[in-house]
C-alpha cells in the first residue's frame, strides 16, 4: 500500500485537493463501516497516503500506536484530533518525504475532522471491552480474557512456533491471611501481589487473575525454562516488599511449555499438575 512508485504518486498528489460534500460523506461512511480500531486506522492511513508521501504515522490517544512505521523521514508534523465539542481525542504524528503544501494541509485537516467521529466511537468501544476483560480488584486480565488469550497464543504457535510457556501461581495459605486479618487486608494483598507480577514479566508477556488467589502468566515468545527467571524475580521482589512480608505472603508456581499438537486443555493440565506438586511440598 505504501510502496507506490514516485511518478504515479506525484501525479496523484497533483490532483489531490479538499473533498467536496459528496466525497466527505463517502469517506465518512467508509470509516464508520470499519469493524475495529485497527481497521479504522489502517483505512484512514491508506486514504492519507494518496495525498502525502508517508514514512510513518503514529496516533497517540493516551497510548501511542504506529499505523505506518518506517524510519528516516526527513520531515515531521503533528496535528491535534478534536471531536465536535472541541475535546482533545489525541495527536497524529506524521513522518513525511516532503514538507506539506498548503493544499495538503487543508486536505489533511478535512480528513482529520472526518476521522474524529468514528475514532471517538472506537476508542469508547475499546475502553468498554477492556473494562469487561479486566479484574476489578487487581487490574489484571480476568478469567474470560485469559481463556481468549491462551487460545489465541496456542493458535499462533500452531502456525509458527515461537515458544509459549504457561505459568500458574497461587498464594500460599491465603485463607489464613483472610481469616486472621480480614477480607480488606486480603484484597490489599491480592492487589499488591498483582503489581509484582506485572513487574517481573516482559512487555510481551501477559498476567491474569483467574479468581481468588489464583493467577496465570502467559510467556511468549519463550524458551521452555523461561519461567525460572520469572520465578526468581518474583521471589526476590517478595523478599523486599515490606507490606507483603508483614503478612507472610508466599506463593507457589507451576509451569508448562507448549509442544506441537498440544491443546489448551493439555497445556493447562500440565501447568496445574506442576503447581500441585509444588504446593504438596509446603510445610
């Protein structure tokens, strides 16, 4: 999409101008018809590429997302995206082959106005979907999100094996904490422990609360023993965390590495059996 030859692109750019009312309606309808935020941004970028020579295009609506990502752009410019109430939706950052002409600037402003309505709707939808998939206490992915994520991870590794390790984590003697200190303290312990889990994994990994004091980590790409440094970092963090130390918090861990032909259920059962072996050895 971005690799047009210079001459056809130049001729196309010479014809680029602001959209008439009918063209605006057609573009708005096209943007509104997209089924996801990714599809919306990709479609928008493909239309923008007709009037500017793109090296990169990044949108930042609280979380930066590269729509087009190529280094070496000699020119850069940014635009604010605002809704009909002039509230800021985000910023668009362009990396360009050539500086913008006045005509191109006016055309982009028009495109940005048309993007603002579907973008606001998609951002709101993404926010609602995220809330549904998060555990309210810890902010980690919930059980439904875990089921979706582990299924997708196995499918991806079936197509191209990059390595996948499932780690199950339980807090040790968590019931005793609840019985001794009460459920508010138990909730605090869960929240603090979830924070530690986020800190000991990479950005490519995922953490979930399955329910109660049960957690899961999806490590990918990952070698079969990738869980060992995670366990070591977690133990180190627990030993230096004053709040969790004061309540005697410990944890047990079970792990399994995905192998070709293995189902989600088989992977989970292997990790669960490994966890059970560890818990059975507790004093």
